[in-house]
């Protein structure tokens, strides 16, 4: 059914001049490519904002109590005389996490590349439900506006951490925050709706709209990862929404789900949050792994090593993600016997993670490595993910976690996975698919400058956080110098802060390269990276409806350096004389 | 700050009030609050883990008696004011200072709309947690010495506890009145309430530990009335 | 030594065991880190594109997959098996020694209140007394604290003892420890608990038994019962 409708749609568009109005084409567009670009712009703005909030935190941590340069523009309720208030610092902590997780990394991976890549890579004209797709974006925008509005709320924005542990999060008497936290809840409920709309669409599209010959095991790993991610989103987001609705009800209509004095359970929130939250962690890394796999195979001019293992590893991580949430709660007062169980399941995640890492290495082994900018970011992804993965072993091990839980070791770990992992992958992916999105190349020289500065300052910022954690430095401290044993660590904190400022400043290069290339970049040909997958068989940018005729797929996505071939890549849609004739199209096509 | 736009209206109302009513020439109530018997022992304070305040105060001044005079009693007109009369708040703020990890004064009263200024004279974090029943509460911090925060209140409420969670012993009493006829007894136990129109009033004296006492006084036109209160250890239990 | 991967000195019976596990994991992950990153760098240099270079057309190796899957699985399972007993010792509900000195610890925004059993050694009697932000214990003698919270979640964290346990409103959690070193240590709150979280700090004093008895006697004469 869906295939028929879509194919009809595509034929209709391919044969007509595109006569949609500006608003239909660029604002309320149902074209998955435009929606992907809309998500890209929205989430890059939130990425910048989340980074700016982190800079304010780092100022306070590096130079506690000194007025923030330019901070006097902030209202008195945030920073009187430019000195950040502890409650505002808590809001910064909360909103940095919230923006980065929900409004930057997640939409960048799922909203941008799920949208942009899935139809193009499987040979479909658009998503299965284009209008749902458009709704998904505009619902996400509404959610973002609600979240931003929280900064104007009396009592300040939510300040209980992005994990919003009850009862601090829901009791204004304890936090001083009321409206801000309520807006936080409403925004996440609305955002959840957006993610669900996206997820059903991705799942339906991958299942139904694959081009002839695009069997499951010919799918690029990016599509496998996005598909599994969409399933995780579909199953995990309702848990978050349910929990957040309970939190909102506790605040507004007087329920007591998380209030022990009235019979509620404090730990219930943590169970709900992390039952969502751990799959969420994989939502934030799986698509990055998938795209990195595509880019590394391309950069190595070599088939991906162990394609099937990679697919099963994605599924394995997706499955294990559901049975490890308790490792966030080892010290929460949960029954210690459960701690043992969750330790084992958590440690097992090392297995699929190792499979992926070794297969990336295997892909590069005996390759013919081309270090274009996306490849540099992808290699950095592997190198950084190794650190993030290995540091995970420390906190998975319950006794060691007793010591490092809620310290900067955890902060280092999550940033090695989310920044060193996901964000490096995203810089690579944005550079890689930029020509397909905008028809122009990003400047490779400035791309490399940005990469090296980011790589160096990133490590200078986050690596020393391991050491802070190992010396017992707690998280979310407004002023660590209040503790005698942390005063000795202040030079590290200052070093980290300065590195962080340089890291943030380096991103201006990316921003400028992104914006200027849009207008002045070198025009991109259809297949600038000499890649195999279907999106490179159509012009850059592809027309509305993507493919002039439905492509037929003859092989997997990673046929590089095939012996005897006339070039070092062999696109999925190219029919060789040895390939069977395309199956006759069923009636109606 | 949310009600800043009300200021011009308030000023106009104030001028009208001053010309219309006879507050300036009104009568007054004055008196002394005394304490008989041995004052109850105040709780000891353990500030040893707070370097900035260590040793400054050793007891929590709940009941402060000197020469038989009781300090920190809130005295206010409870009944007898003309119904429906509106009063404009003074522009000068009432001030609460945090010094030596205690509030000074311990009992403070403001009028609806009158600014309450909270200062921190300690080089240490204090938070000011105000949880009223009728007004909008807040819980804010003052991490550094010399910080000031100003807040106003919208409806009458007697009384609202003020506390600091960093120093669990820190308590103050805040009262918000819809009229300007209130006072807090000083170190010598005296107080005075000025500008009252002639009439018969019910006066209440409130102490956080010793409870309340009520008197009825008649204020003659342009004259003054006396209201003396005497608390004892038994009164409040 | 702030810039170090060595842990700061420990001062409880847990520290040795937890630190040992930490160093085992540090060694294992350290080796994995060096091997993987070195292989990566070698590959990047050795297989970089040069004129005339062609990639080898190979799709994988089942043997290699089996090797790295099973090596990883065995390693993490061994780490898990080594960790189990230590976890049980620290957090297991039946591992609290019977002769442990009882204490009650109540956390509230932003203070720790320690209730001591007094000379009779039992909680819930008239000679109990409570101190703010001061924990006094005896060296080499186990103590067990009943950890409660009055408002939001806090976390009892003594870095030198390698001990951390959340204090959860509505729950009473028993946490035990045995200090091995006399001296002064810091206790912090490790769970974001509001605007004063960063200075929810207490001083831990570990006494010798004689010292402790003397201190206890002083407390009795001063009678600084706070609540």
C-alpha cells in the first residue's frame, strides 16, 4: 500500500515542475530533506546555546565568585553584579543537559539524519507519512519555545538537573522553582510527541519503502542504526512522558506519586526516568555509530569489516539498553542484590561495543585511507568512544562506582560518549552530507582546522575531569573551593575552564564554514565522496521526490575496491552484466 | 520588580490619602512590653562548623529580655479600623540583615507593597526561604557578603516564617499588613504606632514563643493612648 | 598529586578492596586503551592513501569476531565476579557487623545532623545527642548509620572511606563503615539537593577509643543537645 502511494507520488513530482509556494517548500514543507535541514538549523542553534550555558558554568568553576565577563547584562535573579547565583548555576546545569540531550544531540541524530538519510538511502521518494513528518518538526519547535520560556519564569528555570530527581524537582519549597520546572515538564511531553511522530515514520518507511533489491542485509549500517533507534524511541519516550506527566501532576493538581510523606515513592521517579534514560543513551549513540561506519568504509575505500556482526551488535546494544537502567541507581538505596544483576548486564554491554570498535579497526586495516574531514571526525569518534567505553567499565563495577558515582568521573565519561562520540560523529556526518543537503561543499581547509582545534581542546577539557573524579570531586558543585580537599584541585578546574573556552571559541570556525559554504561553497557534484549508496546517485541537492525512477539495488552498501572493477567503488544501483535482471515491477507501478 | 508599574499609581494614591485622611494629625498608641519572672533559657547554638560565624553568638535569641523589657514583640491594630479604607505603603524598605548567622531584627513587619530588603553581612552563603500561605513564596540565595535582595508582598499575612537552610537555626518572623499601624518592640520594650484616627481599637501583641495578648484602647482625636503588655514564661507554654 | 590516575589515600576497611578493584580495572582498560589506540594510529599511518595503494577487498573474519567477542565477554565477566563480593561487603544488607556502633544521620537542606547514642551506646535513649555537621567515630571500630533525609535526596559521601550512599526521603538506609585512620576528613553531599548543595559539608573526626571517650565525656558536661 505505502509503496504504491509513494511511488505514485514520486512519479507525479518527477514529471512536473516544482510549483509549490515558498511557504510550502521551505517552511511548512513535507519534503523529508527540507524537514531534515529545518531540524539541523534548530538543533545547531540549541547546540550553541547549550554550549554557551556550559561556558557560564565553567567560568564559575574556574573562577568561583568572580563576576562573569559581560554577566552584568543578566537580571538580578540570575547574576547580581555578574556573579552567578547558586540557584542560577543549578539552572545552567539543568538546562545545559536538557538542551544538549533533548534539543541538540537527539534531534541532530534522529531528526536531521533520520529524516534526511532514510528515504534517500533506501531509494524512497519521501517518508511514509510526510505530513506527520512536518508535524514532528513543528511540534519540536513548539517544545523548544516552551523550554526557552522557562528562563523568564519567576523563581528561575528548572534547577534539579536534567534528570529532575524528585522530590527536589517537584517541590518549590525545596528548590525555589515552580513555573520553570512545570514548563520543563510540559516541553518534554510535547517533545516526546514529536519524537514519537518521527519514530513511527522512520519505522514504517524502512519497513515498507525500500527500493527493489534493498534487502535488510543490504541496508547501510546508518539505516540499521536509525531503524533500531526509532524502535527504542517509540518504546522509551512513552515511559519518559508518563513519568514527566506524573511529575507535573504532583506539582499542579496535588498528586503525590513521588512524595513519601503522602505515601509516594521517591525512587519510582528514578526507575521511570532511567528506564527511559538508558535506552535514551543508546538513542544518542547508535545513529552516530551507524553513520561513522558508513564514513569509515568510504574513507578506507574498503568494505565494512564484519557487516553482520555490526548489525547484530546494534541490535544487541538496543536490547541490552533495556535491562541496565539500574546502574544509574547503584547508590540510590535500591536493593543491593539488584545492584549485582545490573552490574552483570551493564558489563555485558562492553561486548557489542567491543565488536563495533574492533570492526571499525578491521575496516581500516589494510585499507587505503583517505583523510577527508568526515573521515577525520569518524576516526576521532572511534578513538574517543574507546575512552568513553572503557571508562564505563569503572562505574559498571558496583564497588568502584561507590566511589566515583556522582563525581566528575561520570561527567568525563558522559562527555567522552556524547561529545567525543556523538558530536564528533555529527561534525563528520554534517560535513559528509552537507553537499547533498545544500549542493555545495564545506571548505575542507577550515574543516581540518576546526577538527584539530576541537580534537585538542576537547581532550584538554574533558580528560582531566577523570582525575577530578578520581580525587572525589562531586558533580554539580557551584563552588568546589568550599571543600578543603577540592581546593588542591582548583588548578585543574581552571585549566579545564580555559580549555573549554577555547573549545567553544573553536566552534565559531565550524559555524562560519557552515554558513559561508551555504552561499559560497564549491558546487558539489552528485557523488563528491565516491560513495556507493543511493543518495549519491541523484543530483546534489536531490529534487523533490528524490529519484527520477525507482532505483534497483544489486548489492550491499560497502562494495569498495572490488577486484576487477574499473573504480574503487561500486554503487548499489549499478547493474553489472553478471547481475540478474531487475524483477518485473508488480502491477500498479 | 513585577509590580514596578504600580509605583506611579501608588504615589497618586498616597497623595490622595495624605490629603483626604487625617493620618498626619492622627492619634497614636505607645507602650512597653514587659516580661515578668525568669525568662526561659534560649537554645544553645552550635556554630562550630561555620568558620564565618563561629563564636559570634552562643544562643538563639528567641526570648530577649533586658531589665524586664521584652524585645521582638509584634504589636498591631487588629480591629477597629474603618472598613474598606486603603493605605499606601511607604517607599522606604524594611531591612533584615544576616550577620553572624542570625537575622537582625528577628521580627520584621512590612506593609503590603512595601519593599523588604534582605542583606547578607556574612562572607558565607545564606538562603532565604519564605514559605507563606497567602503570598507568593520564594527561596533565594545570597552567596557573598554585601548582597541585597528586595521583595514585596501582596496580601496581609501574620506571620510568615523566614528561614535559612544552610544554618538550620536561623529563624525570623515576617508579618505583612494591609495598614501601616504596626510596630515591633525595641530593646527597651517600647513601641509606638502613629497616625491613627480617633476611635476604639483592638491591639494585639504577638511573640513567636510566648503567644499573643490582646488589649482594647481608645485613641482620642489628636491624642495618644497607652497599651502596655506583660508576658510571662507561662503565657506561651 | 592532583593530575594523577592514582587514588588519594584511603582510610577505611573498604578502601583497600575498592582501590584494588579500581587498579585491576585500570590495568585491564589501560591495556585495552593502549592496544586499541596504538593499533588505530599504526593503521592510520600504515594504510594511509598513497599513489598506487589499493585497499584489500575483504568483508570480515568470523575467527576474529569470535576472538574479540569472547575475550571481551570473559574479561568483563571476570571483573564482575571479582566485584560481587566487595559490593556485598559494603552494601549487602546482612554484612553489617553485629557490634557496630549505632548512629543516626539525618540529612536536610543543607546540613547533616548526627545523632550519637551517648554513653550507654544505644540510640533512642535519653542520653542521645545530636550535632550539626560533625561526625565523630572511633578508629578500627565498625559503626552503622541509619541514613534518613527530611526533604530531598542527599548523598552521604566520605571520599577517604570510599563510601557513598544516597539519603532518600521516606527510606531509612543502613550504611556501615570501619575507619582505619585517626584524623580529620571531609564528608560531602554528592547528590544535587538545591542551591546550597555545594556547601553541604561536614567534618569527620576519627578518634582513638580513649580520645573518643574523652570527647564523649565533654559532650555530656556541655550538654549541647540541639534537638
